[in-house]
């Protein structure tokens, strides 16, 4: 069951909590890369901005599936 993955304990907290935090950090880093490129002080080559955007969205979709599993019972 997806629900049991979401709630499995990692260092005393549910896995979905860590995934949510990682997703937030990933989106923040995506925005930082875009902002730094926009202001002419790039942290990394521009190609990393859409790559990080895709990775962040993937994490968010997994996080959402785990979250919904708790309410929809799968
Ligand atoms: C989490 C938030 C963000 C996401 C998911 C995101 C995602 C994207 C994506 C998918 C593209 C298209 C890349 C491509 O053309 O291959 C893009 C382009 C761009 N982003 Fe972001 N972005 C975010 C935040 C920001 C921020 C905060 C800034 C700057 C203040 C920024 C600046 C830019 C710039 C300058 C481009 C290029 C636009 C162009 O092609 O002329 N992004 N972003």
C-alpha cells in the first residue's frame, strides 16, 4: 500500500514529511538558479534551471500521490 510508504518512520518521522521538505528545498533552489541567472550572476549554467524545475515537479507529484493515498485509501 502506498499509504504505508508515506507513513513509514524515518528517524522517528513519516517519510512523507522528508519528501515534502526535500520538494520545497528543490523548488527553492530552482527559483534561486532562475533568479541568479535573471540578475546576471548565474550560480550554474542556465540548463540546470529547467532540469531542476523538472526534478522538483517530479518530487511534487510523488509527494502528492503519497499524500492523497492517506485520504483516498490506496
Ligand atoms: C520554482 C520556481 C520556478 C520554476 C519551476 C521555473 C521553471 C522554469 C522553466 C521550466 C523555464 C523554461 C526553461 C527553458 O526554456 O528551457 C524557465 C525559464 C526561465 N526562468 Fe524560471 N522557474 C522558476 C523560478 C524562476 C525565478 C524566481 C526566476 C527569476 C527571478 C526565473 C527566471 C527564469 C528565466 C530568466 C528564464 C528564461 C526565460 C527565457 O527563456 O527568456 N525562474 N523557468
